[in-house]
């Protein structure tokens, strides 16, 4: 993962720890990437409800995923993702 992608992801992970509307939208984005079948999808209209910097970080992730040769997941950040799941989706098991 390139540094710019890692930096964008880390910023999004930090926002996902916030109990705010923007945090909820970032969680939806990250967990749709992690496992949409279990954790739900991401409503593209939510881009209009986050700060421009946040939407640009999401776009960085989208671009990274679009250029990948296969499916890639943020497995290096599994602990952070699992923490988000416990906080935001306690009814699911991962």
C-alpha cells in the first residue's frame, strides 16, 4: 500500500472512532470494504455529508482499489477494523 493510501486510510480510521454523523459515514465506507455482506454497504450519497477532506480520502481509497489487480483488504489494520466493528456493529461477529 502506497504511503498516500495508508495516510488516507489512517485518517479515516481515526474519524471512524468518533461518535458523529461523519464518523458513522466513514464507518459505513470502511466496513463496506471490509465485508459488505455482513456489515452493510456504503451509500454513495454519504459523500455529500462528509467534509471535503474526508471525501478526498475516500476517493484515494476508491482509486487504490480500482487500480488493484485483485481484491485487497486493509488486513494490516485488522485490529483497528475489529475495534470499529465492536463499537459500531456489536451484533455481528466480524
